[in-house]
């Protein structure tokens, strides 16, 4: 495996020291090393991957230097537009080094949401005309690949990608961890909100730990999972899935269980929810200020006023709670309140070490929910 220090030092030797992107579980060790060893103005965790490409382009315009954009391969969809219409050689011809975590690589077991993306990861790069290398796990070979990438970018001005397999980087534990002291855990908050729902209510839960914790709550209570759409992929789009249901099922209250990173990733969707004004819509953001599912890298979630944003775009009401007492009190009024309503629940970071994953397939989940909605 490659030492994160070795990798970053080799980039620095090639005058590359600017990073932007969205953290990924396969890149968590390298992202942690960057966070601890690169100043905050040169390591920016962005709202989404496309925004990171824009940042790297701006950095290049200001300095003439090459920026690095890191992401999970699921983020390829978010970068297609700025890669094709901004950095491409037929447009502005701006070099960017992509570090792409290869989830779902063919032949390597992974979760269902990563399978298709894994199959098309390199194909998308080929389609976009991006030269790439699958980064070697041996440092001497990796050094040559870095040199090849830098040479290509400097000679052509084009984007180059290093595709990262599982276990490529040695372990590195993040030292500068942003903590908060909110008493509630995310799991406790999810259980409390789910217990307060009506029998006909449905939930659309976002990618990552939130869906896993909701699934386990239902299992522990001996309940079925037919009321919950567990959005295992498509980070940032749970609010729009919930909106699509709410606009068609006026007799049901629809709850979106969102995370701060996911809500921020496509924050413009909140404005669409507000404009469509479904009276049966409740948007709950469990905010711990971190991308908890991929290594705990920080978001700006606890540094901004999410309820104020919700009110500004037109939600009927928006609240923030940070204790069990306040959460229970607010839930007493939410069911009788006209939506769309926004509720931020501030929670501390972390999850149970033995937290499981859904035992149903995405297709089974979809079909069970659709049957429930037809009743």
C-alpha cells in the first residue's frame, strides 16, 4: 500500500498542492492526511464534485497551477458538465487531476448502489476523453504514474484521472477532528421521529447511515419496511424523491430524512420543495456537521443556519432542536402543521460499530413501498 504522506509529497514535488472535493470511504486515509497537513485555503470540502471542478478551474486561472479534485466514482455524474463544458480542450483547456475512488469495481463485492457505477467508471472517463491510470499500490510504480499524469497535464492542458482501488492507501487517522457536544445521537433522533409518525406516513431516507439506522429501528420494533424508501445511492436527491411522492399522495404525510452533507450537496432542491408547497411534506435534516459515512470529514452544516435558509426559500415553518426534550416537544406540533415544514435536529458524530445494512434489496424496498402507497 501507499503511504498518504508519500503520495502527497510526490504531488508537492510536482508543484501540486491545492485540493477540493467530496470525501469517499476509499479515499478516507488520503483525505484525512490532506486535512491534517494542508492549510484550509488549499483543501476545500465542496458541496458537490462539480463544484470542486469549478474551484480547481478558478485556482488554475489565478495561479497557472494544477488542482486536485477527489471524489467517489458516484461523483462522476456531477462532474460531467464542468468537465465537458469548462475544462475540456475544446473549451477552456484547463488541467485538473482527478482522484476517483473506485467503488463497485467489477469482481469486487460491494453494496448494490455501487455496482452499476463501478462497471461504468472507466467507460465514462473514456467517453469524456480523459486519460487515466489505475493507481498502483506499490510506491515506486505509483510515483511513475504521478509523473506520467503531471507530464500529460502540463503538455496538453487536459484533465487526467487516477482511479483508486480499495486498500490502495495505508491507514491514516484524522487528527484534527471537529467535535460537537450535542447530547443526541443520530440514531436516537431517528428512532424518536419515526415513532412519532402516523400509520399512513412514509419516509424517504437519504444515503448512508440514516437509512441503515432507520432500517434497524424497524427491525428492532418488529415492523415492516414498506413505509420507508431507503435511498442507498443518489446522494442529495432524497428531498426530491419525497417531493415526487408528496405531490401525488395528498392523503399521506411524507417525511424526508436528510443529512447535512446530502442537503447541502443539492441545496437548490429546497427552493423547489418550497415553491411547490406540498402541505403534507416534512423535511428533517439530522445535522452532525460531518460526512459521517465516509470518514467523518467536516461539512459546513453546523456553521450555517439551515432553518433560516429554509424560511428564506419559502418553507411554511422551520425549526432547530438539539435535545430530546426539544425534539419531542416539536414533534407534538408537526403532524398538525401545514407543510412544507423544515426541522433541523443537531446530533453528535458517530454510530454504533455493529450497525448493520439493509437485508432487503433495493428492488424489494421499492416494490414494498409502492404496494403500501397503493393501499
